[in-house]
């Protein structure tokens, strides 16, 4: 059901038109403010909607999830909405925007993954009681949050050659890479300032959670009650993940688990984890792929450069290249992509799925040696040139690519949590409920 996909979309737009639309006879707002967040607010109506959605999803789960007490659930959901508001404000400050074209392409992909024609989406959503226009705006908000995290966290994560070599060596003969895993997890954070006694208390809490799981407690319910992960209120569900792309901290754990099994607690730098393998299946890797060699220039909007200025810089770059200036030299001076700027924008040889969909769509339609017009992706504005295409035996390269992904995923979870904590610490928040 599309409702299942929609339920993962929790973000709401920064602007709140209801504030000016619903007034009582005395002139007071019928809605109320649940929390003041910097220059914005979280409304009580948002909190009510989120609460109703979580309660409905918990009741529809098989078996139904036991939610925490109402006051605890309200606190968890309010904190989630506060963090979304903080991030959306951050996105607005740096000029991050999701165009209608990008939104339509993402919804079209969602429809395709559910086997539904794009044109039928409004009617299908209506059957689940979901207003299509509201769905679009909430989906836009979720895309904004995803792209913000990629810009602020993802592009800063570096993977060293030594880490890659170690990962490839560890994976040789590892059966985990031959499987796909459907996982759920529980994460219990360790504060950066935690004392030895506080760490011991957290360790005891994790041990108690594990003991309850061993005694038959429902994993999803325990995740809802105890996990600090963003998937906590979804019962800790992570969904299907390729074994070759699992975060490195999971690989040695899941390889010895069968479907339905729960791992013993294990620790990362700043948290404890418990993982459940809901299901697993055999994975098949291709040995040959079609590759492209692409170079690009990226300009990312920020507090100084707004969206329009970023695009204009690339319009100027296209004109300069057309007049004979070297693409690579302009990329070195202009591009905000730390991974390719020093190489003149050259991204090397890449296979299907390497790029985000909006970037790959342009790559697929470009002829060799032609510079594209500026286009928008979740990372900012780009121009690109396809230098060459080939069919390539990628058996060994897949190992390296997967290792890079696994290391980045492992670091991404940790870095995102720390980044979000910094945003929260720097924000002004006043709870009013």
C-alpha cells in the first residue's frame, strides 16, 4: 500500500498557513503552539496528526505494536517534529529547494516501485484517505531533509584507501556479501560527556533490553520504547539492505544470524546496538556493467550563495567553456564537490546507480563531449560532460565500491546523529505543552 510509503514521510513545511486561516470569535488561533523553535513553531495540530498516524500504524502492524505511555509518546513525537523544524529552517537558510520537476520525478519513482502508474497516484492515495496536494508537500519536506543531510554530512565524510583495503580484505570469503538482509535495530546513545558510571548504567539498560528480547519481548515494541534511532517509532525497521553495503559495524554481527535471530548488544563509538535479522535472501552480483566517464561542476547554495546565484554561476561557466576555456580548470576553481574538484571535475568511471536519479537522468541522455545546461540535484546545481562510455568487467571494482558505501553508511549514522545534536544544542526551543 502507498500508505506504508507515506507513513515514512514525517516532515511538514516550514510555513504554517493554518496560523492565519483559523481564528476563533475572540481572534485567538484555534490551533495552538506546541513548541517555539527559533523563528518558527511546531503546532499542536502537527503533534496530533503525528500521534494519530503512529497509533494507527501501530494498530495495523502484524502483530500490533505496543506503544509507550501517551506522555512518553508525545515527548518522542514532539522532539521529532522539533528536529524536523530545525532542519527545515537550516535548509531554508542555505537556499536548499526541491523543484517541482525533482518532486515529480521522485513521486514517479515511488509510484513505479509500488507498481502504480504516476497518473493514478492521486486516486490511489485518496483510497487511503490521503490528500494528494498535502502528500506532495510532505514528500517535498522529506526530500529537503534528506538532501540537507547529504550536503551537510554526507559530502564531508571521507573514506581512506587504508579503510577500503581493510574492508576488502575482511569481506574476502565473508558470506554476508552473498546475501541481502531485512533488518531492524535498537540504538541506545552514549552522551559525549557521559561519566564511567553513566556508561555503566547505559550498559546495564542495554543488557536488560537484550534479556527481555531473549525472554520473548517484541523487538518492534522494545525499539519504540527504548531506541534513540530515527526509525524507533517504526519499530526500528531498516528494511532490505545488501549484505555488501551493510555498515561495517553490522557485518560481523549478522553473518552468524539466521532469519528471526537477534544479535547480542554491541558497541560503536557513541552508542550500543542490537540488531534483528527479520529475513534474508541470496544476492546476485553482476560481473559486467555499462559505465560512463563523467566530469561535472557543482555549485551548492548556502547562506551566501542563493539558488539563483548558484545557477547563474554555472550559466556563466557554460558560456566560458563554449568560448574555449578549459572545463577542468573552471571546475578546479568553481566546483564545490570535494571529491572531484581537484581532478578538474572528473568523477572517473561509474556504473548504474552510482549517481542520484536526477543526475543520472542527465548523464543518460547526453552525447559524448557535449556540456549540459545547468540542472538541479539534491546536492545543488551542476553542469556535466560525458567523456566516454564502455562495457566493463567490474567484479573486483564492485568490492571496492561496496566497501566505500559500507564505510560511508557506517560513518553516516554516527555523523548524522552528532550533527543533529549540534543543531539541537544551538537552537532556541521553548516547549509549550
